[in-house]
C-alpha cells in the first residue's frame, strides 16, 4: 500500500483525510486507485497533477514507480518559464 | 566552489570555450524570426480591439479586400468550431469570437503583397463594437459587483457565492498554524502588491506560415518550443499536427513568454485562405506589449510568527493573482508553492485565488509566480528581522531549508544548496562594505522547482569521427554550448568535434519547450543516454575486430580499449577509426533517447544589493549587486553567470520601474519601451556572481537548471535595500521615484 499525502483542499473529497492509502506500483495506478476510492478527486486530476516522490517533483510521469516506502505528495500542476 | 561526492576531474565540463553561435550572431548571419523570407510570400497585419471589453457586432472587410494587393482576410469565422478547454482559450485569444476581452485582442487579420499594403488594408477593416464594462485591477476584479470578464469561468474548486471573476481556488499546508502563531514572540501581517510586467524579450514574435488546402503546412518561427507551436496551432486550426512542420529560428529572448502561441495560427489561416502562399507575420513592440502574455499582477497577504531569536514558528499566505481574461494563466499555485520554500516552518497555510481581468492572456515569465511570492514573504521576513534587531542572513540560516527539511509544499528536500548560498553571501566582500548616507543594503533568497519534462535527443557519428547532436529545444541561453561540452566529455573528444543542431519537428520525438529551466538539465541527461548507446556499439565493433567479447572492451578518452590485460593487448581504436570503417562494420552508428525526465534538482539563490536613494527625486541607484546561486554543476560557467546576471537585471526592472499602466478606459498606456521602462546597461553596475555547486544527484553531471531562480530574490532584495536607505517601507512595486518620494515624505511626517 502506498501512502499518499494530498493537498489540504482535497480533504473534502476524502472524508477529511489528508493522507490516504491505495494499492499501486506506479503513479498512474495510484491516481486511478485514488479516483476509484474518492471519485470527487477526478476533476482535479484531469486538470493535471504534479507528484513528488521521495522529494523529487515529477509531472506527467504515470510510469514512475511508487512503493510502500515512498514519500508521495500530490501538488497542483506546476508550470515553468 | 564544488561540494559533491560525484566524480569530478572533468576535462571539459566547467570550462569556458567560445560559444558556437558567436560568429553568426556578431556578424548578423544568425537568422531570427523576422529574417525568414520565402518566394511568393505575403505580409500580414492584424486588427486589434481598441476596447478593454466589447461585443463585436459586425466586421466589414469589403474595403480592405478591394485594395489592390490584398489576398486574404480572416476572422474568427474562418476557424473551426467545437473546441473546448485550453484549446478553446487558445483559439479565443488568437482571434476574438463574439467579445473582445482586452485592449489589443486580435479581431481580424489581412494578408497582402507588402507590409505597407497589409497595414493600409487593416485600417480599412471596419469593426462595430458595443463597449462593455471592464475591470483591470486584481482586487477590483475580486469584488462581488465587478464586471464579469467571462461567464461560467469558475471551475470545480470555486465555492458557490464566490465573486464572479474568481476562476479557481486552492489551499494547502500542514501543521497547526494558530498554535504556531501563539508560540511566537512577534507576529506580523502585511499586504503586498506587484504589478504585471512583461518578459521584455528584445525580439518580437515573428513567423512565416504556409498552409495549403490539403492541410499540409510549414512554419518558421521564433519560439521556445516548436512542438508546442505545432500542437497548439493544429488544434486552433483543426488540422493534423503531423502535417505541420515547424522549424525554430534563433531566438532573441523568451523568458517563458514564447512557450505558447499568440498570432502564429493567424499566419497559417491567412496562408490557407490565400491559396497556400506563405505569410509573414511580425509583431510590433506595441503589439507584443498589448497582446502577448505578460505575467500576473498580484495582491498578497502574508503573516509570519517569529521568536525573539529569529526562529519562525508559523506562516500563512493568501494570494490573489489575475492572469488576464483567460482561465488557467494565473501562476497562483506556483507562487504559493514557492512562497515559503526557503524555510523550515512547522506550520504553514496557503490560500489562493485565480482571478480574471480584462488584460491580455498571461504567459509564463521566469519562475512564474515565485518573484511575487518572494517579494511578499522576503519583505515581511526583512521587516521582522529589523523589528527584532536580527541579521537577515543569520535568520535565514537559522530557518533555512536543508536536505531532509519538509518543504513548505509537502515533501522532504533531497540534496539542496540554500545554506551554501547564504554562507557564500555572508562571506562575500560586498556584504562587508560600509554604507554611506541615503544608502541601504537588502538581502533576499529565492527558490524555483526546476523541471525535466518530455525530451527527445539523437546523436550520430560522422565518417571522420565527429559527432552531430540533434536537440529539439531552441538555444535560448547557451544550450548548444552546454550540450556540446557534455557530449565531448562523455565521448572524451574535443569540444570542437561536436556540432549541436536545433532541429525541426519532423526530426525527433516530442520535446517540451525551454521552460522550467530544463534545457541543459534534460537535454544533457538524455544525450548521455544516447551517447552511451553509440559508445556501446563502438565497443562492440572494436571487440568484433579484435575477436574478443564486447564486455571485454571499455571506452575512455575517445577510444575503445581492452578492459584489462586478460582481454588481450590491442592498441586503442579511436572514434575516428571506428567511424571511418562503420559502413563496412555494420552500418551507421547513431543513438537516441526519449523520456519524460524526472530528477530536476530544486534551485535556491541568495542576493545582496546595495542602493542609494536620492532624497530629492526618489530615484534609486543600484550601487552593487551580488547573485549567489546553486548551479548543481556549472557546465559552461560563463553562461551560468549570464543567467544569474540576466535574472537579476530583469528582477531589478520589476522592482524599480516596470509595470503595465492602464487608463480609466482600460487601454494600456505604455505599450512601447520608451514608456515601459526596462533597465538599460547604464542603469546597472556589473552584477557580481558566485556559483555554488551542490550537485543534483538526479543528473549524470550534477546539473540543476539555472534559468529562473535568479529573477526571484531581486524584487524583495531591492525593496529591503530601499527601506534600509530611506526608513520607508513600500509594499507595492514598482519602487518608482514618485512612489519612493511620497513614502519618504510620509515616513518623515510620521
């Protein structure tokens, strides 16, 4: 199980939980599992989401691996100049 | 000042060879966007709204079409319908639909046989408007009774009953903020404002577009990302992306503003309507300022709790940012994520609002959102340091983020270099200079995430053993030099034996633009993979010739060699020898790598500035300026220093003079460089730089992007210095002379 830290604005879709656990081995599986468990998250993920895994910020890398030991944070999608 | 455990002792990385584009640029041979011309070409001119907000009742082009030499006119009616989301926003911005949303919004365009005829014809296109109420200021746009910029723009994050121009809300954070404030000896809260500024690239947007009735087309364009130009233009025009071949020109600055489209599809639409004749479209400076994306304006509330010894106990921020008339362009999320990124604070809360206003569609600008956030947070930190009598660098060192610190935006940092930049700034001679009357010193730190992104690179050996590298991101800040150095280092060959080409969209897989300070990081990491493919193949060819196993061959200093005495005694086989015989030994040798790149290391910097303020005029002079920033590994230090200096110069302009000034009619009052005041060489001293090197473990050579962080600290650093010099704290940029003078008078009057 992967422990996912959500941003606090998402708590209203997860019964108040800011940290949720899902079964997943990649970022893509993790996002799918989150939407399955908490459908209210879907439009947020459709907007694009940035994921930080063990301190490394990744964007649009659904194949990136996650494990039970990973520190995973979701952030709203970031753009650069 | 390297600080790493990675392999050092490079032969080429860290050296300063001549830039590969130098001769072309000093002799005028380099071809920029407006330099492209092709036979049978037409010229475009664009009709733009003179109103900040207006219904378009009628467009009559009959007089323009009757003018000899005019070949086509396009309006929104010539573009396909049925788009949604960001594609619809791009189309709406390319040519207005029923409503013009800002002063300068494109309404129609004409193509003619000369630029003068096109301009005359544009003036003959008659547009009938019904003027609507408008809103410009971000706080005005937040009012419940503000004129509505776009009905129904709010997304799922906006609670019912919110002001009508709020398009998106967000909040995030961690810890018990109220308990943190209760624990503090001093809690301060202030509101800070910044105005919209433009990237101010010297080269205006320019392109030549050609599109036939068969949907096949070509474009030569000044851009930071030609795959984005292809995808966005294809979406706006309803054509297939693969049928549009896009070739980038040299680029005279972009800073984020050329990561998207503005008028490019207009050239293609005109070409299609003119029977496929190519159309050149070059924006004037006024068009660039009125109709291409500046950055957001911001209104920001920040609150911080601090103990007497400088320890920060809690922080909160509420940011309001407008990004023009279209959803998704305000960098409020990025700004909040960067706001407290330099600090280790146990409890933080962020809240943000994206707001629409009748202004041009904002674009990315160098660390989008971070400079504004830094202005608010680093100004307040400075105010608290002065209130408590603490040294600003010591307070930043006490609270500064380190490896393992939980970042304000959530995760724990890997290896980062903020503390090293603070220590280097403290040790620099500039920090010791004694100041005179009317002079003040300001300190601030800054942060940017950096980015990897979609990257595709290829390398190919020439028959003489030289190497050609094909990259898909324009060379905006020394990319060809840095890629050339990393290529030469990887092969162990001279820098001069490498040619790096920026190639068109047909030659590689998709590449993101040069944004997120990704170009040297991502291209370098990909090319090492691609080069290692060819090195493996060269070792295989040598092994075959020597009759040994490929695993028994190693690569060093530009040649294949037996891995040890057991592998046999053979003289090194050089890259030149292998390449000369590659046709007969198995065929051409080339490598490629495609990836969505991760591992971009976070970037931190610290700036120190000394200013003198003229008490009679309020004019601020920059006496000395120091940039200290972590580059991870400086591949070509001269270019790294250039990025540091460029970021500082732009940030100083933002702090002191630059702003979009609108009249009561909602029209931009300063759409030329004479009135939109960017710093010129005589405004600035030589900007001192210190390159800190805390290598990024996510890159084979330790590279961190260096392009963006440098613009982040100048806004607060300059404001802090002016406050020190005058005793007057100004919380609304720019610090223009009249504003400084008024603040000094108010301060004196008590």
